[in-house]
C-alpha cells in the first residue's frame, strides 16, 4: 500500500489515467483533459494542481484531484466552471480498500488544515467508504449546500414532444420567436462540433459576451482552452446566431454519455427585441434531441430562474469540509458549524425565520 503525489495529470501512471479515462466516457468533467485545462487556465494566482494516488499491490485504487493554494491549503481541483466533481475510484474496489485509500488521503491532508471538496453529487460512488477512511485519519466531515443543478431526462423525445412538456408561457414565447426569426432572412445559425471554424466561433462568442449583461470572466483563458479540448474530444456542440452577419447570441454545450450540458451562454443586449438567447437555445436543443439523440439536458451550475422552464427538475450539489481535529483551523471550522447548528435550532424553537449558512 502506498500514497503517491503527482504535480500534473500527465504525470499519473497509466492505470491511474485509466480511471479518469473510464469516467470521461460518461462525464467530461472527470477527464484528464478537463483537469489539465482547469489546472492550466482556471486556478487562483500561486495555486497548482496536486493529484493524490492510492495504490495497493502496485495498482491504482483511487485518485484525488486537488489544488494547493499559495498558502499551502488543499481543496478540490474545481473552478467556477465545474458542475460535477468526485474522487476517482477503481471499479471493483472493495469498501475496505476504499476506506484504506481515504485514510491514506486523510493522513496526507490533515496537517494542512481543512480540506474542501465541492460540486459533489450527494450520492457519489464510494462516498461512505472513503469518508470512513478520512474519519479514521482524524478528520470530521461537515456538509454544506453548494449549488442547484437543473436538468431533464429527454430520452426518446423529439422537439415537439419536448416542447409540449414546457410551461405554456415559455412554449408560446419559443413559438413566436422562432417564427419571427424564420421570417428574417438576415438571421443565420452556425453549429461547431470540431476544430474547423472553432477560432471564428470563439471570437464570435467573446464579442457577444462583451456586449452582454454578464460580468467579466474571472479566468478569461479558460473558455478557449476548454473549447479546444472539447472539440478535440469530439463532444463539443457550440452554436452562434448571427443577424446581418453580426453575432448576437452564442453558447456552448458538451455531449457526453448521452448528457447534453450547457456550460456558457450569452446574448447581445442590443438585440433583445429578437430574443436571440431564446432562439439559439431552441435551435441547439432541437439539434441535440433530433440529431444527437441526447438522453438528458443539463443546465449546469446555479438556480437562474430561466432554467426551470427549459428543464423542470432540480438536484443538489453539495460540498464537504474535511476538518482535522488536531489542526487549529479544522477545530475552528467544527466549532463554527456547531454554533451555526445551535443558532438554527434556537430559531426553529422560537419560530423566527432561519438564515442559510454557507461555507463560501
């Protein structure tokens, strides 16, 4: 049994990379290409990637992708663009083997303060055994709500069937906006799925984004790097809507394991009368249903109101703060959590409205 530490995903041995490759067939955000892109283009100043690998009998059991801040603190190798994250565990690993991996990870991390893991599915595979190992290493797991993820199963649906399931107001808006766009002969739609035309599409997206309502990107190099990685992997679905040759809306999706996930979208505020975002979303979803036969639509991070209409189902993403009892910062986090729970209990007892505490 051994713990090994690597400074890049490329440095991992082949059997450890194979764990990421297997996960990537269902979720690109667990792939080697994704983690490499996050490490290269979406980390805070001074932070760097750290990959912990637990091996037994010379074979990879589990990989924990992390980042180390400039101050030395460890947390998940996630970013503001991450929608899903989890440790990677070898298929067939027994609960006891996974528990030993968790204990090995915990022993490495416990002297570096609390370890934050986020963007987690509450039911991620191997969770119970891995957390048992962290507890055995002296870490206490504190859970917190991170963000909501809106999605919809769409297997077997064509565009009319999907549209029939949308709220009436949105359905009517889509019908009217698509009809108007069809009458405007200056409107064109481009779909990019590979390297050809990608740089032009990226330039169009950035031009639209600059004229949109959105705040500047915290990591502006991430988008182009991710788009090139997704195009190389064959999972990119990027749409650009133009009016009179000028881009007025752009968005990019991935299609992986049947799930179509939208990561970014923007439209030109000056073209709001056209509803370019609605028109482009409708064109993209119709293509994903009728040409790519997607089985699920996933609208990524957050509870933006518009997502409810296009999807309708919400699932939580949560975080874990793994706090070492023998570290001052870990003990302080445990005390804060206990104090917050006590305040919540008192508010409930006296009938006053409770506020929502979050870790970040």
